[in-house]
């Protein structure tokens, strides 16, 4: 009887380990890899998906694609990213105004990306509020501090880009 119980115990442990590995591989192939390749539709069909991450990454991609590569800012892409982020912000914050602790970093990222979008659209009051909300959640967020200081200084900033390097000193 002892041998049967011992064998069943080992079999159960082996089955649990196999299921855990299977679940991990499933998540890898149906969520992680599609996300790394910007295939957000495929990632949304996964059973292990994180909707907020999918929307944040999609909005960040739209923001990046809206930036000028030598021409005008694509206002349509920028408006699309802004709309997605505003909807996601409403979804993260529950109706009673609270959010879960697990959503804190996602909420900070949402506010920061919204600030960048608003800043590019010259909606500086909204951008300022978004950066301030980011800093309430993550006081050490240096890009948010930089962008907020640029807005407060009246420069408007450049939506999260790093400051330009100064010219090196000239030799005499």
C-alpha cells in the first residue's frame, strides 16, 4: 500500500511539473513572442494575456509611428494613441476612483504616455497634469520630471526626447 501511495505521489508531482511547463510554453508562444513582434491581435487571443500591457504597447507604438521622420507629426496616429490611453486609464481606475497595487506601474506608464501625447498635441495643461500624476505614482521617474520642467519653463518640451547634447568646447 505504501508503494502505491508513493508512486501516485511521484506521478502527481510529475504531472504538475509537466502542466506548469506546458502552461509556460503556451504563454511564450501565444503571448510573449507575438508581443515582441508587435502582433497585438495574436497576443489578445492568448489565455494568459495582459490586456493593459497589450494596449500600452500598442499606444506606445502608435506614438512612435506618429513622430516625424523628416516631415509632419502624424496627428491621426497621435490622436489614436491618445484615445487608447484615455480609455485604458478609465479601465485601470475603478469606478470608485481606486486602482489595485498591481496596476500602479501600469497606471504610471499610462499617465506618462498620455503626457507625451498631450505634449505633442500642444495640450500642455493636460500634459502637465499627466506628468504630475506620473510623479505621484513614481516620484523618481526622470523622463516625467524632465518633461514637466520643460512645460513649466515654457518650452513645451519635445514629448519625452532626451535633451540635445551641447557642442564640445573648442580648443584654442
